[in-house]
C-alpha cells in the first residue's frame, strides 16, 4: 500500500529509486519487456545496475547538476533507465513525443538547453543529426538499437552500451560516486521539464519538482490503493504526464511491475497477455476499444449478436442503478452474474481489462455513452481531471460515486476553487514551479500559490467538479444557452463509423458539424455494400456514406435540446491529423487553427450552398505533396 | 551432392557461362555471361520479356539451360535440382508472391528453415532431447534474426493470405532468409508496393547485404531504376536474351547502347517518384 511512504522535503525520485532497488533486490521483477516474442523480466537489481552505469557514464561525459537530458523513443526499459539515470546524475529529464516532427524536436531541444539526447535507434538519430547544427548546446546523442546504425560514425554519436562502459570505468575509480550522486539534492528541486502540447500556441515547458511528482502519486494512491504485486502496461508516450504519473509517481513509489509492449502495433495484444490491474489512458484509447467491440459485434453471427445485446441490456440496467446509487435487486444481481460469465468476461478479456481494478481516463472529455458502455461491461472506469502543471491529476471519481458528467472530487491535499469568472483554480503540493524561460506565462498561471487552469467549470451539489471546456471553447447558442462542443463531439464519436467530429455553432443560427469517417470501419462497410472506392477523399463523398453518417448524427441528436442539435454537416476529405497541426499530439482538436484553415467549409455550412469546392495541397509524412481537387457535399440532417 | 568450397569477399560466387535457353525456336537467353561476386548486390535490368526471370529460373534450377554452364563457387551445378541448389545456400523470392496463404507468418518462415532440421522423425514426434533443443534454437533464430529484422512482430500469428500484398512480400523474403542463404535471388521485390513499402524493402535488402550477421550476396531483378541505381554494386543489362552491358551503375547509365536500347532517352530515371 502507498500509505507507508512518508514524503519529506528531502526525498527525491533517485533516493526513492535507490531505496526500492535495495528493498526488492534481485528477486522481484521491476519491469518486463516483450522481446522476440517472449516476455523478459528485469529484476530491480538489474534495473539499478543499468541505471547506475548509465548515470555514471553521463557524469563521465560531462553532465553537471541541472543539465537537461532529452529522451525520445517508444516505451521501453532503456527509456526509463535513461530518465532515471539523468535524474540520479542530477540532471533534468525532458521527454519528447515519439512522433514529433522535426521542427518540434528542434524547438524543444533548443529551448530546453538539452546537452544530451537519448534516442532509440536510426530514426531518432537521423532526426537528431538533422537538427544538431541548429542546436549548439546539444553535445551527445545516445542510441541503443543497433539496427541500421552500421554506417554512422559521427563524433556526437555514442551507444548506450558505450556510455554504460564509461560508467563502469568511473565506478572502478570511485566506487561510491553513484551513492553520492543519489544523496545530493532535495525534493523541491526540478526533476522533469514537460512541454505541454497546447491547443493554441508554442509548447510551454512546465518545471516539475521531485516533490510534485511524488505527492501526486501518493495522493492518488490514497484514494485508489495500488499494490506491489500489480501489473501495469506502459504503452502511452512518456512525454505525456499521465504515463509519468503511472510509471514514476505511482510505479516507483509502490513498486509494481511495469510491462513494455513489443512494438506500438502489438500494444493491444500485449495488454491482453498481461491483464493489467490499473490503467490510465486518454479517451481516444477507450473510444478505440469501444469501436473494436462495436465492429466485432457487426461482424458476429446472429446468435452471438443476440447474446451480446441481451448481456448489454442487463449490463446497462445494472450500471444505471449504480449510477443512481440505488440498491441492485437480487434477481438483477443474478442476471448480471449470468451476463458476466457468458459474455462480458470474454469481451473484457479481449480488451485486456479482465483484471483491471481501476481504469482512468483523462486529458480530454469523454462522452457519457462511452462511460456507460464500460460500466455496463463491469469495468470501473473513472474520469480524472488534471494537467501537466499539477504533475498529473488533481480530481478523480471515487469508486461507487461516479457521475459521468463530472470529473469527481479533489484528491487529498488538493484544494479546488472556482473564481468569479468560473475558472477552475487548484492549490496542492503538486502544483508546478513555473514555466521554463517564460516568466509572463508563469505569472499568469501561478497567482498566490493557486494554479489558474484556463478551464471553466463549477462544483455541483455533491461536491463533484464539472469541467466545461477551455474558456474560449464554450459556445453560446442562438437561444443564449452556453454549450460545450466537446460534449456533442464525443457523442458523435460514439459511432464506430465516426473517427473525428468538429462541431460549430458559436453565436450562429444553428449547429453544424464537420465529420471525419473512420477509414477502416466505413471501408469495411463499403466493401460489404459493394461500393467501389480508391481513397479516403472518394469514400468520404459517397452519397451512401453521407446517408450512413447522417444516421449516426440523428442518433447523437436524440435527447438533445433542439438548439443544440446538428442541423447541417459535411464529410471532410481527409482525416484530422496532428502532423497537420489540426490536432494536438494527444488528439485534441485545435479549434482556432481548423477554423482558419477550413474557413471556406465553415462559410459554406452557414450558407445555402449544397457543396463546397476544395482545391488544396497536402503534404505526406515522407515529404511528398499531393494536389487535391474535390467537391465536398453539404447536407441537411432530417430531424 | 556437390560440396561447396569456402570463398572470400570479392571472389566469384556464381557464374553463368554462355548460357542458352530456348523455348521452341525462341531464344530466351542467347549466350549470357554473368559473374556474381560474393557480398555484392548485382542487379539485372531489362525490358519486359528480356529474359530476366528465365535467367533466374536457370540459376535456381527450375529451368535447365540447353547450352552453357551455371557454376556456384567454382563447381558446375547444371545437373542439380532446385532443392539441391537450396542446400548449397541459394534462396529466392518470386515476382508474384508464392506463399502458403493458409499458414501463419511464423509457419511460412519455419518452412524455409526445414533444411536445417537435423533431428529425426522419432525424436520429433515425441519432442525429445535433441528435437527440443533444436526447436528452441530455430525459434531463437527466427525471432531474433528474421522477425525483428523485417519488423513483422505484430503479424506473426496472422494467416499470410489475409495480409496486404506488401506484407506478403516481406514474409516471402523472411522465408528465403530462414534458409540462411549465401546467394539470394530477389525477383522484382518492389513490384506492386507503395512508396513507403518500397523504402522499407530497400532498407531490408541493404540490411541483409551489409549487416555483419548476414552478408548475403543479392541478385536483384527490378524495374525501379531509382532503387536499382542506389542499391547495386553492379548492374547487368539484358535485352531479348542478349547482354548489353555489365558494369557499375554509373557506367550503365552512361552507356549509349543501354540508353538507346532500353532506358530510352528521357526514361532513364523513370521511377515511381
């Protein structure tokens, strides 16, 4: 249990790491990685050895206290070793998203003054080499996967093994150096520098202390205890605070096993093999799971479909009783048990949720439909609210007290208040130290110890926090009602055919939507209907697909007040993509950007036209450009 | 059975000497001479119907040339059948993928490994000592050397027939590699692939040619001139059964006869880009 650990001013992540490694030694598994088709355990003692030599190697290469060490790559043990080694050596860790474009990489490396960069293999090394000329402070690039690296001999490159060898040399000369390094520092010093994706501007670097990270983990686990026998699967980017929170703040504190998937593509399969006890993922992951189930359902035989429908009915009924905090009558309990053993356990197993005690979602809004869906399956899904600036989370649902339009109650040690303007402000030991090299932004965000979130919300009669949206993202409808477009978008996204939705209607006469179909799901559907298509733009503009999307919109429109219903829509000729700056790396819509980019579409939606002409150039990931000329149909939704 | 000699980098690994192959009165190959040296990538280009695939079939033993000799490591192998040539270290992939659609990726690749299985039926049926040990060794080889190299972890248990064409081509390459060949014949490995898949495949070919672990000599038949000129150490140009030239990519691109006969004036760099 987490309660045992006392977080003093003096405690740092390296000190805790040292303590845990001594405690667990060679007998307990710290992490597991699936490699070459088998799960390979790494004991705490091995973890310590690797981190020790890496840290000493960095010192030998010239790392000084407070130096920044950037890390990029997929989730794998070496990534966590690098982070821990940087911290142990007195450095500050900076994580980059694996799919960052070259400009973002350059910006972050340069802005953070990183002297060292850990990359995984050839891909990251190529990125680093292409920017090293423009980042004069960057000295060494460290790689660990030798694949394709045979022809690289630049002086700035060094392999992880070589760094560790340097570390071993230093250990021979100064056997106690590592312990001395670990002993230095206090909890209030900076541990990590996190660049927030930001829906509006350039990334800002949030400085988080050791104490920020550890208090956050402790507070969360005092609500939902974790155990050192638990398993956790780390597959979301370490550059996302949620993953740091689970792997470092909670993981290191309690000492559960962190499992790394073989490849990003095999993550879902690997999660199923592990069956984690705790899970934290942004809504898109749960949306994806829902879609998987829905698509499988559509493909299943008649009998299976009927069984699924029946168990769903039971599940939804019981979940609703729970939401209303009503007792569950005995016969419903019996039915629920039947549904569990016949259908739900199987479905949960396929999703890797068979053992999960607490599943969290956060980072963006999640629709009530998805929420109900998981609770009906018997998954204890909880909404959390937080931001990078509080080292993860500050508010969470309690078991048995779940309302899907709220994000729950503050965790212990956290105060939440609503300002007169309706802005949510937070005070807790986990509130960050400020933005790196950006005093104006720091002054704006931190006032008298309170963190200003720029999110609007209120506290309801049960003491739950309700988050609206970013202040600027709240719409006013024609009848003067405030309205959250995200709410409607998540409702639209509950349909498996809809990948993304962008809702318009601020101070307009009606609500309109730009829809992005899910290429795979709609593609399969089209195959079955024997519709011919060659590309996403073509498929999206088929009249039959418009019919299908309209049906999904009508479904989402149900039970909405009339002024909030989608009246007109169009299918976008492409998927929204973070590489085109339309979404953030965590797939949040960048409204002002798309508004500007697709101005002609917005105008057409609020005109009498029934189509809009598109003539544009798109850039592919590999740098090729394609000219797109198409007409996008605009359609009214039959109410 | 011919026992192969050990040869060094740069020595001739495979030699065609005055090879003729007729179908009725049509001369598919009319006196072809070719020397492939160890550890090089040697490409064969030529217009459709030039006889490239016939040439590959002669090397791999599917066809027997009527005249001329095929020798491998200095020994004539005209009389050997394809499976005997495979045992010498000669593997190939096909222009149109020839995989076992109903088997999984792993099973397809394991099949390519069967030549290396030494244990008998009895120990195999009961999974006894030797068979077990051998099985584990082969598993390690396949997982660490092939699946990892070709980046097909996520599909190892999928039936090959259900996979997209580009992945099927990768699996076929994997099966050829399972043989641990010394000479690998790649018959249009890039045909029908999209740009991303072409780049991947080109990378794999370089890997198996250059990585210390593999050092496989490659004989590449390909139409994508950009890739051929980038990857090859030497390029052999074939036109209606006759050799036009055999030289480095630079020499070939500047050879007036090649330009006239095959590449065409402006088509010299006609790639998919």
